[in-house]
């Protein structure tokens, strides 16, 4: 093993998906997995196979579609979970089972209601059973951040002897400070030596996830678990892009340590994840925020023009975020379109390319200037399209100041055209009501977000909705130059996801 290599373990599709509102459909997960492969990630945690049949299938499909990247599934330290994980990742060339149990006094007493010797026994059984499916087993001590160090050493000894080759030390509740994690990680690195790789997994509850992860690396951790855009439960996980760019930028501190991340793929990956989940990084987010490379003040702009390094320690180009502005237009051909998409990280062939090109031409008729962001949104929405059980043929909305807003819709369902109209409290409400009426499925709107994809009054609108149908909450996306049409498309796509899952 190369002692200087930092293994990047991306958990956007598992811990990231646990972010409120970030659930993704299988097609979307596959897109992200393929992009993570282009980004140069070593291992993707593709989900939690035992969580539901949908999660199991998504992991299995990801495992079949990726090329060489290692695919992991999470599993509690119980046979049923481990078996599901082993079966779901089976189609992948490179596989790992990631199993875990909590080791902190508070979790053992209140959550597991188990004594420490029972926890240890369960962990050993889990690793042995996981090894019957794969050669590569990672064991996590949940809430390691608040666990007793001597107990973690005892647990490490036991799970390594049982066949685990990676020991993960999650700061599950984001409690520790960087200095503390340095000391704790170093104690385990020294204790374990060459017998296993020590891994860092830090949550961001106190805003320290990245700083903590970097201290773990300095202490000898050689795997880091992270997510794109820092997505994750509560305040999120450590952000992949920040960890990688710190290691690359501060060679004076990190010396020969390196990752295999292709930094030019960072920005395309961040945009893909934001566009699929509908969760935009804050504008001032390090590395991938909208303002991360914007210099507003006159003094800064003057300095930048004289010598970029006066105010810039990394360049937008290095993460693949160079501004290209106006890219293509009405007269651009299929070839130029394909090349531009390739530069943006999309390798489309045949059918997918034909569809995306047709959408692009239709967009050119509606919008004079087409920007990179428009192309990204267009292609993402084409790739991640769910089965079109209902599709919109016509929509007309009459907005009115006197409270009589109405929407009329024609939809295609099972080769039949259906028409309906409804009043509503505003245009969006009228649209949701008319779709409920025509489909016979009443949805409860949980979240509604509208965003202009690029610039100008005629910018494409991207709408993301979260809608509850029965017991299930579905995400839907809609894209159109017309905001109300994008709203209807988003709501219909949530409905289609729900129906195709059923
Ligand atoms: O934060 C955590 O403890 C986890 C483990 C399940 C690895 O995500
Ligand atoms: Zn976690």
C-alpha cells in the first residue's frame, strides 16, 4: 500500500442522501455514481441495501453500471443487513461491505441496550459473516468520537482478527475539535499499525468536519469519508471538494500526501449533485459556491488584474469552473453540441444524445443565449427522466389579481388525452389542484423551490418539489423557460416517480 495515498470514500449516495429532501431515484443515483467515477473517487458508498427494496435495487444497478470504482454498501452488524449488502454489490468488479455498531457508552446503554462485551462479540460475528461475501470489509465504530479509546483499541484488535481491513472512526455527532481528533486518531493509528487502514468520518454539527478530517489525515488516517457539497444529515458531512483542495494547495503542510481526484471534475460533480438533489451550496461555500471566485471590491479586482495570485490561492480553472459564458446557439451542429457536453463532463451516445440535441434545438427557439448552466440542466433533466406515466401536452394558466386564478391542462395517459381545469389560490396552487384532479392522486406539497438556471429575463426556470403521496414523499424536477410549465413538470415528475415505484 502507498503510504502517501489518501483513499477517497464518497458517501454522497448514502450519508448524503440522508439529508432532508435529498432522496434520489435510481437513474439519478447512477448518474452521480458515474460522475464520481470520472472524478477519481476510490470507493462509493452506494446506499444502505437493507433499508428498502428500492435501495437494494438502486445499489445493484449502480454496481452493474460502474466500471472499476469500488462499490460499498452499508450494513448494521446483523446478518440480514450484511446479506442484503453482499447481494446488492455482487455485480460490481470491486466490492466492499461496510458494517458498523455503536461503541459509545450513551449509544450502547440507551440505543443498543447492550454491554460492551456483547457489542464486541456482535462486531466479530458481523465481520466474519461479511467476509463470506467479500474480501474487503470495513468496520465502523459509530459515535467513536465519544467512545472510550481503550475500548476502541480492544474492538479494533477483535475486528481486524476477524477479517476487517479498514477501521472507521466516525465523529457521528460532530462533537470533537481538530486537536482532540488528532490525538484520538493518532492513538488508534499507532495501535493498529500496518494491520488496517484508519479512516476518518466527520459530521459538521459545529462546522468543523473538514478541519477535523484534515487533522485525522495529519495523524495518519489514510481514508477519508466525505460527500459532494458537504451534503449529509443535519449540518452535513465533510465536503470532498474542500478536503481535496486543501491537500493539493497546502503542500507545505501535507507534503507528499495525495489523492487521485481529477480536480477539473469537481465543479461538474458539484453542479450535478446540486441539480439532482435541488440542494444548492450556499453562495459563499468554499470551492463550489457561486461566489467562490467572484471578486467584488475594486481593490481586489485591481489586484487580480495585475497578478491573479494577489487574491486567489486556487483558480476556477483548476476545479473545472472556468467561465465560458455564451457557448452555443441556434446554428450549432450536433458535433459541436456533443463536444461541448464532453467538456462539461457528459459523455452521451446515440439515443440520449439525440434526445438532448432535440431539447437543445427546442430551447434555442425560445431563448437566444444558451449558457453552460443551461446545457447542464438540460442534459441532467434528460438523463434523470422518470418513466412518463403522465405527460403534459398543453397547459394554460390565467393569473388574476381578484383571486380567480385558473389552470387548464391536457395530459397524455395510457395513449389517451385527458383535459381538466381548476381554480386555485395563485397559479402554482391551481396547477397542483388540476393535476391532482386529473390523476386521481392527491399530493401534499412539502417543498417548492424555483431558481433561474442562468442569466437573463428569459432564463430557464428549474423547479424542485417535494410532494407526499400516501405515505411516500417524492422529489420532482421541472425545467422550462416558462416557470409555470416547469412547476407543472416538476409536480408531474414527482407523481410519475411515485407511480413507477408502486
Ligand atoms: O456517522 C456515522 O456514524 C455513520 C456510520 C454509520 C458510518 O455514518
Ligand atoms: Zn455519518
